[in-house]
C-alpha cells in the first residue's frame, strides 16, 4: 500500500539537470506495471499526494458538472464493431504539423508538475519522447523552458502561453521557448479570469516550499504564495481579443495553436484571424461550469473548420475507446492531462510511460475490434447512431 502523505511542504529545490541524469533504476521492476487502467493510477495518486496538491490537479470549477461530463459523455457515444477485416497489423502512426507521432496522443499543458514528483516536467517530457509523442510545457511550470530544452536534447515539445498585461514578459517567454527548441506555441484563450475552483480556496492553495514558477523567477510572484487566483488576476491580460493573434504571430515563426475553443463561431474566428490550429478544450472543466463536454463540441468545431486547419481535443480521455471516438469525430489527435499527472505521482517517468502505453494498447485493441487497421481509415462511420439517421447499408 502506498504511504499517504499529508505534508504539502515536502518538495525541495534540486537541480533539474541532476534529476534528468539520475535515473539508474528507471524501468527496473516498475511498480506501475501492475496498474491496469488510468483509474488505478488516479487512486494511487490520491493516496500519495498531499490533499492540497491532489485537489488542485483533480478539481473543476463550481459544482464540477462539466468535470463529470468531460468523462461521462464519452460513455454515451457508441462504437460500431466490424468483423472479418484483416487487423493483424494495426498502424497507429500519424503526424501533426509535420511532427511524427507513434500514436495520436499528446500531453496537454499541466501546471506545477513538481508537486506530483520531484522530477516533474522533465520526467513527463522524456516519457513522451520515449513513446514517440510530445508534451506541452505550461507557462506555470516548475521547470524552466531552458532546463527542459537541455534535458530533452533540444526537443522539448510545444509551449503553452498566457498573454500577460505586460506584453514584454510574454514576448520574452516566446523567444526563450524558441531558443530552447520548442516547436509550437499554444495560446490559451479561455482564461481572462480563473474559474472558481472551490477546493483551492478551501485549501488556501499555494506552491509548496522550495518550488517556484521557474519561467518567472525574476518576478516577485514566482512562488505564488499569495495564491494562484491572485497571481493570475495580477498578471493575465483580460482584454485579449482575436485581433491580438496577429501580434503573437508577428513575434514568432512557430505555429500558433489556440487552446480553449468551445463553439463553432470561435472556430471560424480562429481560422479568420490566422490560427494555425485549434484545441477544443474547456481547460479541464476548470472555467465555465455547465459548459458542454469537449467531445460533445468537437464534431461541430470540425464541421465549422472544414479541414482548413488541424483540430485537436483534450478533456476526459481515459480509455483507448475515447481516443477512437475523438478521431472518428474528426480530431487529428487528442491531448491528455490528468492521466499523466496520476502516472507521474504514482511512479515518475515510469508511471507516465505506463499511462501512455496503456492508452496506446487500448487504442490498438479498440481499432481492431472496430475493424480499422490504420489511423487514416478512422471516420465517423465508426460511431453508432440511431437507425433513422443512418443510410441504408450497401454491399
């Protein structure tokens, strides 16, 4: 049984590069090999993490209705089994923005990962790399863009950006990300203010002693001891509009992907104002409660975009069948957040790797049982609908 820890002050400052190079026991008798699904990782993470940390990662806003719907709506979408198709060789390879992926799952930006494990974002990045995919580093990371760039050999993945009231802070951060080797900028557009996450107020959330927001160590609020809501209200530019997308594109040569699109009208505006891609996301159900689930919105956004730019979806993915449903609805890939945090908390690098392996293996099995042997053959015909909405079958 994993020991329950209730001390939120346990992390200490350790060199990121030292942590990246101290993995002599990695992969030897991994305890994470015994976990059979994402939920088992979550249970272990809840036991191990301090209550303040677990609640920060796990909670949604207000009554957490959307939090439940992100996961539960997947169960209401039915897949159609197909038979007597040669599925002896399943190909899960794909690419996004020309970046090859071994399977269509990437890691969403999640803040302050060293609260889950001392190696934090570095273990997550390296596990993603070793699985043939990539992670996105949060602006609010406990590892700097430079340290992740070094630890990853110059291939740290994508970078998530908030636009600050002081635009020079954001501009410098974009330039630092480019220099560190990041391949795209994810602009979060759904947080003019933080949603009300009541558990964070109840727990008086702040960073544990010894941790900092490593991308902002030159700012007085880098340790956010006054609370995350105060930090965000002080720093984030709530006047941001679609017109500001042109400013961001003018300061970087990297693709700019907008994260937080939850309606077809905003999808059309993203295309109009030059976004290179869209992520259908409700911020892990941490913003507007009672908004729809992301998988619910996905087909409407895909239809509005009409193939002009890639569409990715995050939120609620817990099984390989969820990935298959998202791809059938038109996503080119999915992103996962909380499952990675549960893997990281349970077993560091090995836990993240196992989470990714579980999802890949489940995707392979669900593709085989649905009668498709490559990602390119997945389409909406895999989704079971009511008889009246289906065309008459043809041989």
